[in-house]
């Protein structure tokens, strides 16, 4: 076959053929064919046929872990993971996986090597959850390689996490007194007080809270409908490229609506009269602000774009009211007096006040969600109802992540046991 070249080097025969150009440069594939010219030719014909039929010649013995991780990001993660997961994967790959495993051949990385890495991270004090998050993209990449027939085993499958591995710090449960202190500190910092109330009274995730529009609030039936979340993402550029050019991050990032975390995160929940009263007052205040700022009021619009999967997404853009715009409006709940959007990034400011002025250093927005779930369980609300209110895919998640064994629950269990013994003694 004219396309296949055979040559002898030392005591072995090699075959080679030209493959598709890479970055505009011609490239040849050369492999050991055997101890005889005939054997090399036969293997060369087989390899060329495989290349022509698949459009790609891939041998796990030659590609590096680093190159395959890029391939995994471009061909799997891009189409199967949500944007924030992709961003997290790229960060882990560039900061941990490539520096430690990138030079290994895909087929040569062993369980022992991965285990040594895990043990080293354990020794320096990384939490188990952090180490698991580092290994997860590597394991998923190898599962993808197995599905494609590139390797037979996943070196991450049989790893063991040290039993004494540092556990992540449990999020703070906010007491009613602490909540009142927080709300007093937020009195002059609208609309952050409203965001905190929604977390406290409704248990929403921060991305769900700051993604709310007035269309999601039914002030008459006293409900909130969660059908989207807000996410900050880069536009007009590849995620891996954006990570490497992170110095210009703010210039190419914007806020987008995307679907909730899981399908079960789509939900409608009933909220209290206290929260409804505050929301009504805030809606009225927003209308007053529009009148006060007039043509200088910042209107928020939704621009349809395509994400990396080719799916439609909506970007929030700000335009002064005096400038005509035919795009649909984004009737956001969280806005400054002049109409500008107030995002999850802005919540860093009230968090600093809570941390430093009030001394609640462990507080974060998710603490409100934890507290909401725990208080409901303590009050006797069924776990199934709490699961649906929080939007969890499984009831186990509700127990594992959000329902804590508080002092109240410990005392109640002791009291119940004492009562059982008293009845038995009669």
C-alpha cells in the first residue's frame, strides 16, 4: 500500500502513514510493526484502516493524561456538565491534575500513583470533600476513556480515602437571636435584608434568590416559584481559554439565567405573611425609584444567546430607560435604587458586616438554608415535605446535608427515651 511506509530501525520494523494536519502542520503516525517487514506491513494496513474508518487514530499508550483531560473537557464535560461545574473542572485540572498527573501516559497512570497524591493532600490538611472534588474530574475522564474503548481500567476506582481524613466544617446554624441581630445590622442596607429574609423564611439557594423576578412572586397566593437560577459566566470565549486569560475575567463576564440545579429544584413554595409584607413594600419602593430616576433609571433586559452546548440562554444587560430597546425586560427583585442589578457577588459586602461587626465568622448565605431545614425538622415537619421545599432530588440529601443533630433534637430524644422507661416501669 503506497500510503504506508516501512523501515527498519535496529532489529525492529516500523510502519508509518500520514494523518490529518494538526494546527496546519503535517503529521505522521509511526509505530513498531514487529520483527519482520511483512508483519510491520500487515499491522500498518490494519492501523490505517482503523484510522480511516474512525477519523481518529488514538492509542492510550501514546497520549498523555494532560491531553486527554483537554479532550474530555471539549467533548464530554462541555456537553454534559452545567457551566459552573465546567469552570470548577477546568480549575481543578489546571491547578492539580495536570501538574501532578499530566505527564503520565493515559494507560500508565496507576491507582498507586493517585493514592499517593491523595495521601499527600491528606497530610497537608485538605478536607476529604476537597480531595474528592479534585479526583472527581480525573475519575470521570477515565470513565469516558473506558466508554470510548481507549483504556480498560479507571485508576481512581479502587482508591481509598484515609479514615481520619479532615471533615469539612459544618455550616453554622443561625439562632433566632443571631438572625435578629443580622436583620438589625442590615436595616439600612437594602435589598440585602430582603435576600436574607428569603433565605431564612424560604430556604432558597443564593443563586435562586438573586435570580428571582417579580413574575416568580404571587403576592395574593403567597408563593414563590423557583424555575431558574442566576450564574456568572464568560461570553464569547471557550471556558478553558477563559481560565488561562483570567486577568480579563470581568471584561467578558455577565449574569445569565440558567435552569435550576436539578429538575426537582423547580418548585413552588408557600411563604409567610411577614415575608409577603416586606416584598410588597419593596415592590412599591422600586416603582417609586423608577419615577425618581426617570430616564436615568437602569432598565434590565434579557438577550438570547447560545451556550457551549448550543442551547438558548438569557444574558441580563443594563440599559438606561431613555434608550429605546425592544428586548424583553428582566423584572428583577434585587436592584439598586437606580435600577442596576444586585448580584450574588454583591452579597460579599453584607457578609463582611456579619463576619466582622457581629462576630458571626462562619456565616454564609447557605447557613440560612441549613437553619431553615433544621428548624422545620425540629418543629415536626415531615422530611419529605422539607425535601420538596428545598428542592432536593432525594430525601437522603436532605438528611445528609441540611438536617443537623441540634441540641434541641438531642434533648428531645433523651426526654422521649426517659418517657419510654417511665411507662415501662408502671
